[in-house]
C-alpha cells in the first residue's frame, strides 16, 4: 500500500472539500461529489452524511475505489473501512475543521454517519510507482 506524502496530507487535509468520484463496475468513474474530509495523523477520512444510503458511498464501497481531488491533489484511491477505534478522533476532526457549521457537523458525527467512516489510501504515487 502506498502512503500519502506530507505535502498531499497537508493540502488535502487543509482543503475545505474533497471531490470524490466512485469507481463503477466497468472501471469508469461516477460523477464527482463534494464531501468533507478530515485528517487524523497520517490518514485521510471521509463519511457519508446520508449514512449507508449515500450514492457516492455505496459506489465507492462496492468497488473499493475512487478518484479524489482536493487542494490541487488528484489521486486514485482505495477506500477502506476505518478502524472503529478512530471514530472519536474523526469526530474531533470534523468538529475542529468544520465547527463553524454546527448544524452540518451534527449529522457528520451521528451514529449513521460514523458507521460509514472510510479511510482513503492512494493506489500509487504520482509517478506511477506502487
């Protein structure tokens, strides 16, 4: 598995939104959807505010992959279920980063959204090396 560079973590983690396009079964990408992203340590995490019914979430989870764009970084990623023990830290990340939108943060830290926490892992580095 490839790791994010420090520059990528900083740029994506600082971006207001991340655009995610889930991979389809035929290998094409779905339409990009703007979502919130938070950084916890050396990881990037996203959630579906609609819970498991969110379209991008269902597509990304089914295929295990997506294309993301944020902070001038574009990468193909693997989407993995996050470890449950990170959920409190991801909640804190949402509160800290997006606290100026309290009515939007509340659903992002609710049990339905917490159940959809995904870790984004780059497929390969920008030079094509794994």
